[in-house]
C-alpha cells in the first residue's frame, strides 16, 4: 500500500512537471494531452482522475491553444470522459471538471461533425455524454450544477441558428446551426432545434420556481448575456422571462441574514444584465420595459423582511398638538395658543397688519436704525429657535387679518356701486360716457333736473381724454440714422439665430418668392426679411424721387451695403444668401420695368427704374473672385448656375480668372458648366471661352476640348490663322468629315 502511494505521488509529480511544460509552451498541449489519457483514465487512482479532469478542463478552455488544434484534439478525449462519467463518481471536483470539459468540447465536436459527416462514432459519444449530464444534473452537488448551467448554455447556443458573417469563409463563422448543410447524414436541423428549445425552457425554469436557488439563478443570469447578444431568435423570449423575475417573490421565511444576502445578490445580477443590454442596444424595442424593471429592482425592498426584523411600528401619535395626554408622556407639552390683538379702527397700514404683540415699546421700535449685518446676526439664531407651531399660528393670524380687510373693502365698493346705480335709475335717460363729448355743452340741454342727477362723480366726469403730444419731426439725416440702427439690429439677429441645416423631408415645402418673411425665426427667414426690405419696400419710390428732383431713400442702399459686407466676410458659407438676395433684386427689377412699360403703353409719363441686379452681382463677383482658388469650383459654379441671369459682364469677370495660370482650369470649368446647362447664355459663354483660348496660352489644352465639341470651327480658324495646319499631309477622313459637317 505504501508502495502504491509512493508510485501515485511520483506520477503526480511527473504530471505536474508536464503541466508546467505546457504552460510555458502551448505547442506541447496536443502531445501531452494525448499521452496522459491512459494514466488518468477511469481505471486509475482517484488522485490521478482528479488531476486528469482538471488538466483537460484547462486545456480546452485555454485561450493560448488555437481553436483548430482544439478541434483536432477533441475527438481523442471523448472516450475517456465518457468512461469516467459512467463510474459512480462522488468527488465534486471531478464532476465539475468533466462538465466544464464537456461544455468546451461541444462546439468543437459539433463543427468537427459538420466537416466530417462520416465520423458518426464521435457524434454518438458526444450525445451519450450530453444525455448523461442532462439526466444526472439534478442530483449533482450545487457547485457541479453551476457547471451544468454553462453546459446547457453552450448546447443551446450551438443548436440555435446564428449569423453568417462571411459565407465565403465558413471556418471563421460562429459555430451554430446555420453552418450545418441541408441533408447532413448525422445532424437533423429540426430535431436539434426542438432539443435546443426544450433545453432553453429547462434553463429558464429556474426563474419560475417557487423557491429559487441563488447560486443557480446567478449562474443562469450570467450565462444568458451571450445568448441574448448572439441569438436574436430567442433573445425576446429570454428577456421577457427575466423581466418577470423578481427575487423578493421567490423566498420563504424564515428570513435569515443569509436569505437577505441571497436576494440582494440576485437583484444585483439581474439589474447588471438588463443595464448592460440597455447600454449595448439603446434602441431596443423593449427599452421601456427594461427601464421600468431596473427602476423597480432599485426601489424594491423586502417589506416582509423589514417587518420581521422591526421591533415595533412607528409612533402614531398626533403631531398637531391636540393630544395633550400623549404629549405629556414624551415630555413635550402642547404649545400655548397665540393671543392675537384686534386691529385698531380706521384704515390699516402694513405695520399694523403684521404686528401681533401688545408690547408698546417693542411695536414702536424702528428696526431701520440697526445696520443690516447686525439684523442678520440677530434674526438667523432667532428663526432657528422659533417654535413651528407658534410660527404657524402667527401666519394664520396675519392671513385672517388680511382676508377680513379684503372682504370689508370689497363690501364697501359694492355698496358704492349699488348707490350709484340707484341714483341713475330714477331717470330713463342713460347717456353713454364719451370723453370726446365732455367739452361740448350741447349734450346738457335737457334741463336743470337732468344736469343735477347726471353728475354723481364730478371727479371722474371732469377728466378729459389724454392725448400724447406729437413727436418732433425728423429730418432726413436722423431718419437715415434710425433706419441704419434698425438694420444693424436685424443683422445681429442673423448672427444669433441658428441656421436650419436639417435636410428637407417629404413633408417640408421649399418656399420661393411667395414665402412669408421671418415666419420661422431662423437665419434664412431674417435674410429674406432684409432682402425684401432692400428690394420690395422702396419699390416705386426711387423713380418718383428722381422725377421730383428729390433725394432718393437711402435705407435700401444701407441694407444692400450691409448685406454685401456680410456675404464677403465668409462668401463660401454664405453664397446661398447672396444668391437669394440677387434673385430678389432681379425679380424686383423686372416687376418695376413691367410696371413702367404698362404706363408707357397708356401714354402716361413713366419714371426711370434703377437697375440694381447688374450693379450688385458684379460687385459681389469683384469682391470674392480675387480670393477663389482651384478648390472653389463648387462655390463658383453654384453661384453662376443659381443667379437669375448671366450677362456679358459676368462672363468677362469669370474670364479674368484665366490671368492666373493656377486658376485657368477654374475659369474653363465654370464656363463649360454654363455652356452645358444654361442654353440662353451658351453663345456669350462660347464667345468668352474663345477669347480666353486666343488670349491665354495656358488655357488652350482645357478650352480646346470644349471648343472642339461646341464650336469646332473656331479652333480650325485659329489653326489656319497661325499657320499650323499641315499643308503637305493628306487630310484624314475624320477631319474631312468634321469640316464638311461644320460647313
């Protein structure tokens, strides 16, 4: 016996050395795990079986060993695990390690069988191990049951369809029912799904028992998070079951400290699970129920436990000073009643209203004589020592005084009104009071009796209408200054208001010239208001002022100048404002020109209409063209495409960009856009582009391509004029055809 014990100790020493070797280098795991199976099998000693079970559990849960090597090694250890489980094993450590090993092996064996459908023996052995664990898990010790919960979670996760991240790389997809091909010889998808559904119900059954084991509940809650995250088909079912579980309902007396700690641990684990779900998926459809569940767990208390641990209930004696006998037993007498002196006759002042003392010296003391800091030093300690009951009585006394005074005043006012109505009721004539007719004596010709009765309140009737004196007239300079100040305030509103950058939805309407200015109180609305003040407000006044040899109004020009400076401060971001302004100017010019034309048709003398669009569009171009670079093609093209009219002067401003070799392409691209998408301006843009082509040599590669498509004869005429045509070579058929087509 001593010899066998020494031999076992020697073997354990060798096995520990092998464990240290694989911990230092994971490459030895397959070799050592295969070689130790005969030593730690079912026929070995108890100490060796325990060591072997722990080593196998460490091997297949180690993150150092790659998954392909684990899958290759897994079929070799199944037989040894099955033989040990068949034994009437009573050691808890061996059972824990074997169940943990089975939980790690199940996904590996499942993938192995999917890839090797001919290996039916391995799948039969794994099924035998699974059925043995499921049949005996209820009789296992508590610590082994926790490992069985993990095994159930792994089986359900494997036998439930998961997501396929990349169908082209099946080896990288998660092990689930989704990787099983249809018509597999060993794996039946409907049967595996039905089994996983039953095992899930068995796993969740711990939440529906009358008396719950805290260890199993916490283990189950910790295992549910991966299922909820990776298996969407069963996530809703699991969440609904958890949300119906309240640990306080699953305990029975006696409520010992151990029971309280167990309930708190289950509440904390359930709350942590739901909180993590909310954090990882804030848009979950069951978010409202989760938040209610979290709040209920936070606020939940064991009322039964608290009542059982409480010695007696709270005191129910009245606190309003009505039960003197009860108060006497707790050394607290009923507060004395406050004596409120009556108010003196006559009108009442605020001093008399709030004076509740009968001490003449105290009531006549003027507190204003004391400095404020001294009053604070006296008042704060006194307020801290005031009896709350006495303070309540004093407040009620002042409130009663005030209500009494108010009622008396209302009663006197009603009596005066009734007397006035009674005096007026003696005569059928009831004239309406009109202040404008007070000064006239014609309305009082009804006789002396009527005059005596119609004057009950001489002070009221004698008051005439009050009219403010008219303001002094403003000269033109003062009016202009006030107008410029108003414009400055509106521009300050533009800077403060936030621009509405939200993309227009289907319900929103893009408003045009008929939109209401400043109807939405955003930046665009204020811009519309300013542009219409500058364009539509003085419409028809400028021409009449010039015809009458008077000075034209300057408020519109002031707004235009301010808009001009505001746009140039950041023309790239505010080009939209400039486009809106110029559209308003062009629209106003055309309306005024149409009105003048109609007057001339009627043989009336028409006034001169100033054209503002042509002036300010050129000023804006002259303002920001010097600052454009090759990256501002979108800004320039948008400006040129959205302004209402393109003139020759505008195209000349664009052509001036070609003076800079770095901005030649910017010029050509802008003109090309106008040629392609603004047919009314096509000819003038082609003329401008032809001038650029002839004037600036750097523009010829880019401008030549555009002219070759839209005006090929211009390029041919240029070639002939410069003498660059090839006179000796035979013209190509394509060139001849192009020349004939152009002619």
